[in-house]
């Protein structure tokens, strides 16, 4: 069976009614359809219960739908407006905690807390306060500022969260010891990235952070001059049709155990996972990616998480279209591959813009530096000219002339790099000194203050 392939934006946006509605809604609101779709997918992600996992394509470990989105654009380009329009399209995200992350330690606290037990209050147990969070970072610089604090664990915690790994660590004080188990939380993150601040996220390439993002641009170069009307009806997505949340007792049991493996029947008894099933194309793509990884044959290191991100996109597109289904179709996968391809294009265009900005800044700095050096050299020459003329007037009152190398030696540190000779030549051109004899070079010429 030949794998499906999407050819171009028009085919993508017309593939499904939900995609067409998002596209037309974006045009009516004058925001980028790609940016709006990405933020909508992040909100769908936040609404999906954490026990809904993706079918393992490598080995036997189920994956996560946790999604990070980077919306590219300058100040005033519509990043905030895009988030507001996405919220209007999909307002219900099942009471997800919305917050701005400021520390690695603060992220587990979004999901877990410790409660005291017993009359003396010495024993504490960990509980789930909310299984889902939507992190909104209006500007990536605020994330970078928090990450640069001494001892910050923000970036490693975010990369772990995006991969659905267990969060938190051991703390000597049990009351502050918060751990969040794998498959026990759902997290989505949306951040705005201006091209000249791209280094904040790209500098974390070694940690794998930029590779985990879905990228979208706020620009829409095909937008019509006349704003089209709002599309009729509503977005065909019913959040209540998604799988229901696990009972609090199940979540608390998982949090207290710290890992499904430590639970009764490894979690199957009171915290079973709900698995999204994927088509053959996904397994074929994962097998090819695995070969490329083992042979270090990937063309671009920034595509290291290509399959993992495509798996998430396909699952979220499937749930956006069929929230009551747990099957990802071949069409879902083809659409997700196209979304990833466009995401990589947006990312690479932003990198090119950033490199252009860096080159322009370097060129400006070089020009300013050259101008500053030229101005400093001119001021130095004027000073040496004045000092040389004064010295000649004082040491050669009869205007008989002093040989150039003696003048240079007498001027001490001003003689560096032939500056005294340059000063004498300049004074001669200005008619302030005369050549009264000697040899053909400035060093052997006899110089005297002009009598003209």
C-alpha cells in the first residue's frame, strides 16, 4: 500500500472540515492559519487526560502527547492575538492550570502537593492537585532569563516534561519533595519567539529543547487584502467526547507509588493506560528514522525528534477530528508529516533570519569600530602634530632644521608606528613646517618651523 502524501497547503487545509474551519477562522481574524492551528493543537493536548498515551513505535514504551509550540514573529506581529483566537475557538481545556514557568522546581508543583497525615502532622503523602497544565510564555526571553539563574533546572525539566518523563527529584525535606510520575500529567507549552531572540532557544540545541518544538510563523503571505467573513457554524470538536479523566483515587495511587511499575499489577488494576493506535506508515517512518539515527545519517540535527513530534501531531489531529476514537489513520499520519515539514521550514527560515540579523549587527559594529578607530587616530595625529610643532619651535629657534629621526626620538612614545613622521608630513602639507635640507626620507630630512 502506497503511503499517503499531502501536496501543498491548499490540499492540507481542505483535507478536513476542522482544518478548513481553522484556516477560514484565522483569515477572518487576520492571524496566521499555521500559528492558529499550532496553538489549537496545544489546547487539545492540554485537554487530553495524561493516561492517554501513544502506541510505542520503538520497543514497548508508550509515548506522550505533551506538546510544545513556538510561535515566530516580531513585536506586534500577532502572537498574543493568535492565542486569544485559539482560546475563543477551543475555550474548554478541562480546568488546566495556566501558568508562566519560572523554575524547574515549580513545574512539579503545578501537578503535585504534599498533605499531612496523622495527629502529629509528621507524615506526609503526595497527592495530585491537577493532572494538566498549559504553560504560556509570551516572550521566550522570559524563559531564557529564568533558565540563566544560577543552579536553574528549568530547561532540563522542560525537556523531560515534553518527553513525558517523571519530574522532580529527591529533597532532604520531605515536605518539599514533589515528584510527578510518568503518564501522571499532561503539559502543553506555547511561547512567542522574535527572530532576534532565537538564540535563547537555539542555544539549548545540545539539551534537545528546540528539536522538541512545533514551529509556526505569524506571517500569512497569502492572506487576501479584503478580510473574509467569519466561517459559519463552529469548530467541529467536542472536548467532552475525549476519554474521561482518571478518578482522583487512581491519580493519587499513581503519585504515591511514583511509578506505574510499582503499582498493583503494574498499574493495570487502578491506572490503566489508554493507547492511541498508529498506522503502518508510522512504523515504517520510525524504522527508517531508527536506521538514520544508528548510522548517524540524519541530514539536520534539529530533526532528531522528527518522529516523536510527528507521532504527537498525528495523535492530536486524530483527536481533533474524532475525539471519541483511539485510532490514528493513514490520513492522520500524512497530515502530521506535512505539519512537521512546514514546522521545519518555519524553523529554518527563522534561523536564516537570525543569522542575517547577526551578520548585520556584526557589520554595523565593525563599521562603528572602524569609524571610532579612525576618529581616535585623527585626534592622536592632531595631538602629535601640535606637540611636534611646539617642540621644533622650542628646540630650533633659528629655523636651521632638525633631522627627522632626532625629532622622532625626542618625542618619545609619540614616535610609535611612525606617527611623528606622519605628523611632520601633514604639517608640511599644511605649510606649518619646511624641509630645509637633508635626505629624501622623513627620517633624514631636516625639518624647521615654517617662516612663510
